[in-house]
């Protein structure tokens, strides 16, 4: 199976972006503004969620074509369960339909599907469809698409501490072995590098309990577009802005210039941990 390629003007835009600098290895997106997009059109909020699926399709495809390795989409937060029951239930039905409808296309595009969050809290049919998609696509080699579902950063950190406590009690882990790198291996994102670029749509400037630990040094990009209107051209603008940024990681510009040529490849939590262990 092969990735559908960009064509025409879109291909030119992608080529220009690829020539002008490095694309982020991992993009995370807070897909916000579905309700407002619909309400501005006199439509029910769910119509915005519905149209938002078309944005997901477009952004996933464009990320794959650009060679971006990881895309994490914040689709449903822990706090979103507190929304009116009918909206939550419609969102879950829509999620099920989207997973069913998009599965073949994602698979054809070599996407590897993953999920983070309290998956066991999702309706059973959604869980089944999700796990089936993950299984079907597990050997694909293209974009890794990570859906954050019933996810929150505070849940992730609390859950990690709970698991570490179990390991300390069983003797598998010693308190003195706890490092930042090791902590990362207890998070739901243990297999992925931290996001290089975080995009939030709809003009809101907040994290809303997303990847609190992992966003430590991500570049932040706020788009005024509502998610259903956020398509590949807006993504290209975000990546172009990312390429103009200087990521200093606490250092000063001159140090970074000296390092030029030695590309720093962000490591996943597990890679960082293995590296730190191999030095012991
Ligand atoms: C994002 O859009 C989708 C989810 C949080 C599930 P919203 O539903 O938050 O839309 P607004 O922000 O109310 O417009
Ligand atoms: C964040 O959007 C969660 C998702 C996009 C899934 P919200 O709409 O829930 O965030 P707040 O309430 O505006 O902070
Ligand atoms: Mg919102």
C-alpha cells in the first residue's frame, strides 16, 4: 500500500515547506471551536463536530505527505465528560462512525493508529472499533496518529505516579532510580517523542489539561480558525512559523549556532530511558 501523494498547487506548497527547513517530527493539536463554528452558521453544535472530521482527514493526510512522524489529536478530554449528556452521546456516536468510515483510508495511507487516555471509559462499541483499528494498522510504517480520548495531562501524571508506586512496592523500582527520563516511561506517551509543535485552533490561548509534562519545550501556535475550518493551508502556515522559530531549550543563541550541523533528534521517553540506563 502506498501513501496518496499531493498534486498540483498543493504539491508545490509542500515542496516549498520541505525546502525551507525541517518539519516538526511530532505535531500535537487541540482541535477546538467546533461548537462555535456551527453556532455561527445557525447549526447545532454537533454539526461542527461532524465537519471537524473532514478537517481531521485533511490534516492527517497532509501530515503523512509531509513526512511528519507523529500527530497527536486531542479529541476528547477528561473534563469533556461533564458536557450535556446528549452532546457526549452524539460525540461518541460520531467517533464510532468516523473510526469505521476512515479505517480503510487510514490503512491505505500507511497510518499507524494509537490511542492515549482512559480508553476503558469509552462506550464498548467505540473501544472495540478503536482497538480493531489499532490492531489492523499496527505494522504500518507511515504517520503515527495518536488519538487522545478521555485524556488529560493531570490524569496521565497521576496514573504514572500510581504505577511507579506499585513498582516501588514490588521492588521493581528503587526511589533513587527515579529520573525525568524514567518518569517519561510511565506516561501514556512513553513510546513517542515530545511534541515539537502544539497547535490550538479557535484563538483560545490555553492548554486545557493536554500534555502537561510533554509540552515542556514545544513551540506553541494559536490559530484563529475554528477546527472545522482548519485545513492543510493553515497547517502549512503553522509549520512555516515553526521553521522560523529558534528553539533554545534554555540555552543561548550562540551555543545553538555552534551546534549547527549536528541535528538534535528528540528522543521518545523509552529511548531516553534506555540511553540513560546504558550509561550506568
Ligand atoms: C472541540 O470543539 C471539540 C471537543 C472538545 C470535543 P468544542 O466542542 O469545544 O467547540 P467550542 O470550543 O465550544 O466552540
Ligand atoms: C479542549 O477543548 C479539549 C479538546 C479539544 C478535546 P475544550 O473546549 O474542552 O477546552 P476549554 O473548556 O475551552 O478549555
Ligand atoms: Mg472548546
